[in-house]
């Protein structure tokens, strides 16, 4: 039995997400993130990757990137959360979505997309509704730039990067 099923998502109200079909222990590989392996040179040349956000892209090493932007990549349906229960785990040429917390049956499977903070961050609002949601899809270490309330938990970053 698969550990996930596809369902209309509560986070992405226009889209779908993956939901746990049973309790999943932290550390479990949930689903293989599939895609096409492209060279970083192809990546630089292609218009497809113009928008600057690596939504479905994973750098595998200094030569290759995995492009998961295909409808057959079921793992591409996993939504971002500011308080995720899973993470992308790369090993060689494979990327897995692996639980980082115990996940209860029926819970949506979520990851931190790890977007860096830039001037376009407002293009990607976040509706994850978690207590620490900063309103936009931005990686954890950069959230203080959007909302001061995150500054306290990232004092080190604040000191290093505020000017
Ligand atoms: Zn959020």
C-alpha cells in the first residue's frame, strides 16, 4: 500500500496535494521525486527555467539538475508549508520526500520549498496556516525579512545580513 494518496489540498486551494494513508514515522521515505536529469548547461540555456524560482528543480551536483516539472512526477504535488513534516532528500541521482516528523494518517504531506528571498517573493503567497506562516513561500532562514516576528528566532541572520 502506498503511503500517500492524491486529494484536493487545503493549502493550495486551486490544486491537489498528497495525504498520508497511514501513520508515517519520521525518517520514512514517502515517495520518489521523479524527473529528467539535465545538465546545468541545459538549464542555463533553456527558456523553461526563466522565472528564477527553482520550483521543480533540484541541483544534484555541480553538473546535473533534476527537473521534476512533469505531470508523471506525483511528488511534484507536495505543497509547501512553513511548518513542514517532510523534506527533499537527495542521494546521488535520486531525490526522495522523507518524513522529518511523525505524520498522522490523513495529514497533508508538506515540504519547505526553500525559495530564497528576493524582490519577487510576493508572487508566491503561502496559505499553509501554520502558526509560523510568514504569508509567502520563502525558506525558513529568510522569513525574518518579511515579518519581524521571525527575527527573534533568527538573531544570527539578523546580525549578519541586516545591512
Ligand atoms: Zn506558510
